[in-house]
């Protein structure tokens, strides 16, 4: 892994950075399947929206765009873009004139066999509800860390998380779609969860076919009885679930169609 | 402000530190009123408990104790001790053998006039509920950052936060005690909030007088009609509230007695 910190290769981070002290920042995980960052405009749009909701000053998206390209270096990789509220003094209060910090890093494209289908379980760790933070890809991710600690590599591919009220929200690093009564449904993310870019892409693709995805509360019983389940994230695109808590789930052909469409992006 | 990163003065932090990437860490704010860190044993006990709940390997508390003393340098200051799960590769899953990172910093003792009493308001930002994280002083602090952004310096001294269910939990950086029917009551912290060391000290002091503090759910209406209110944190000790949302609150003499007792610690 290599990183640019405020544009400097190999630099390290001030220990008083508010991203480190409080998780006071946002991130994007951007797939570069060949040479071009996928959905970069949408990633920068979400980051800009998040920055506004957290009260950050305006982002220099052109600079971020250049740094994402520079770190990707025209090769297949995953780029992670972190923006924090920069360095601060003691206390939660944000500085009046924050100097945002950028950390742009690249890692190798990991081995993922989306076609094989995901084996998924239920996480014990719940998601707290907070509408002020819901939907944002912010740096407060301890819930996901605890949830991902619940299984060893190889046992499962992903774990589904519910909120404190018992609604199913997402997997630890993917959004969820369930086919219920012949229609794709995805959890509402107005109380918690991250509104993924690939979730947006899947919804846009379905809408372009005249079949809108329904966003609403989904119970665990509905997920367990769904006729098909899909996970989406920036890296895998759409990942059909083939097994939930040890029981087989029918793999829907639409993930293949969507991924083919995605291949042209 | 000065800092030791893994024992090195002036060092900076790996951008792949999990504290920065996910808030995967814990902290303590330790008052050094003269030369000696106050309640250091209790701080290290809470940190050890938090590390265990997050699945960290065992802490070297003797090393932490030495670094707290070294950075404090025998003078009046505030020491902040951050322990993260160290550097990681991509993804939420914790490394199998994490190398914990220590960031120990000191800042000047800020001007606080606790005796004058605090002017307190109600924060709009709520606290999400999650029993897995409740009580811990972890690095996911965006809720406090947003709450503290709600007022400018000088307008208020602190803001009270409620959880998503409407229970009053704490101030942004202090615990709350309310005198209700001649008895001190403090919010239960089994769903959210930070179990402060000074909260523990106040409860211990009351117990030593044969008058246990009651821990339970507290509504906003109860706080509004309490005969007295106190805030506690590592720095100020007990801080009586003199004004809540613009209305005067009677200042109880017990904060003075407690702070006098604290002066002997």
C-alpha cells in the first residue's frame, strides 16, 4: 500500500489530526478496475455532501481528482480517499478555520470471486441509530470492526447487520438488496448505514429498465424468506448471496446482467 | 502540545493506523493538577477494560504509566493517552496480531472557573444507542463533535445530550448528576455514553458518606425540574450548573465539598 498525505508521498500524519482523535472525517473506496476510477463523480458528490453535513469547508474536488489519478497510476487497484477536519487542539469543538487533510492511498485489487456467490451470516453486533450520521461514509466505524471480528476469514464472506430496532440495514462492507414478491427492495438508510455508490448504481440500472428498487424498512424475517439476495459494493459490483446462515439461497441472474453492464463503465 | 508516538517524541502516525481509518481505539484524558496524574490507576483500569471489550491484546500498563509521567514532566497539565489497534491493511477485519499504537500527549491546563457554575443548554444532536460500545471512551466521537458544533465559545459552557430514545445521557465532555427528591441520580450508561473517571470518583465519595448515587434512566423533564445539577469530568472535578437553557438552577454546596476532597487526591 502507498499513500499521499496532503499530496506528499510517504508522509505521515500529525498525531493531533481530528480524524485520528475523533474519527472526524469521511472516506471513499474507489475501484479502478483498469486504468479509470469507476463512478469517480458520484464518489466526489457523496464526499462533498458528507463534508457539508459535517460542517467542513468546501472540498477542492479537482485536487482530489488529480490525487486519485496520481496514486492509481493508471493500473488496476483500489483507491481509498480519506478527508479529515485536519489538525486541532484539545476538545471536540471544530477549529473555526479547519485545514482539511487528504490521505489518498492505493492497494492491490484483492482476489474476489463474485460469480461464486457469497456465504453470509447474521452479525450479533448491532448498528446504533443516528439520523445525523446516517448514510455518511464517515470514519466512526467501530461497529463494523466489531461485526467483522465475529468470524474468521474463510468461514463466511460477509455478515448482515441489523440496527438497534431490529431492522436489517446492510452487510459490514456492502449494501443489501432482497427480492421480495418479485421486486428488489433495499433498506432505508435514514437512521444508520452507508449509502453506497454501487447501491446507487444498482438502483439507477434498475430504474433505467423501468423497474424501480423500493427503499423501506426490512425485517430479518423478510430477508430470510426473500427469493434472492444481493450485496453491492464498489469493488465487487453486485454479489449474489448463495447461502444465508447455512441455508442455500437461489442465485438470481440479475447480478450477472448488472455486472456485465458495470463492465462497460 | 507535545506528543510521544510509540515512545518517540515528535513522531508522526502511519496513515494506515486503524485509529485514523476507523476510530479503532480508545483514549483517556488525565488531569495532572500539580505533578501527579490524578486517578491514574482508574484511568488505566478503564483503558484495560475497553481494550478487552474491543478484543485488543493485553496493554502494557507499566509502559503507559511511564509515558504518562514522561510527557507530563512533573508540571501541571492535561495528558491525553490514545491507544489504537495499530496499523492494518485494507478492510475492517482486525489484524490477527495487532501491534497496538500509543499516542501520549500533553497540553496546558486550560482556564476553567468551575466555581462560577456552568451555563448549559440542550443539544439537538442525539447519541445513538449501542450496548457493545456503551461506557467506553473509544475514538468514534462524531456525535460529540457535532453536538459541540452547536454553540460558539462563550455562549454556553456545555450542552446536554439525549439518546435516540429521549433519555438524558451526559454533556458533550462531562457526566451528569441531578438532585431529584433530595438524592443524587446519574444516567445509566448501558446503551451509550462514556463512564467517566470523575463520575466514578463522585459516586465513590458519596458512597463513603453513606449516600449512594442512584444510576437509572433520566428524562429531560426530570433534569429540568431537578433541584440541582452537576457536571463531572477529569479536568474540572464537579462543576455545578447555574443555568439550564436560560433558566437559573440553584447551585448545590456539595460540588464545593467534593472539589475540596478532590484537592487532597
